[in-house]
C-alpha cells in the first residue's frame, strides 16, 4: 500500500523544462501537461509509455518500438493528443 498522498507528491513537477519538449520531472515521473490538463507519464526504454490523466480517470499503456528493429514515429505525442481530446 502506498502512503497517503504519495501519488501527488511523486508526480509533482520538481524540475521544470527538462528537455526540448519542455517536460517537467518529478520522482521518476514525467509531467507532460497540455494546457490545464495534468498528465503523468512513465517513459521507458524502447518506446514503452505509461500515461495517466488523473482528472479524467484515464490510463494508457503503449509498447511502440521493437528494440531490435527500427523506431516508430512520435507515438507518445499522438497518444497524448488523442487522450486529451477525449471528453
């Protein structure tokens, strides 16, 4: 069991604009917010993504790149755009 409040503390932005995409970073969680929509993301090796939009109770998991083959396009951005568009 997680301590009370851990998800909020772990996903809070601790460092702003970490990379070229201006993502924030918490405790092993990326913040890839879009406007006023909070988006938590676990970004793993080989195009593995765990995306959580807590206000919408949405969770998405993707394995988009065969590490022994070629890379795919920007699946993460397309996924997040589609999830944010869900109402």
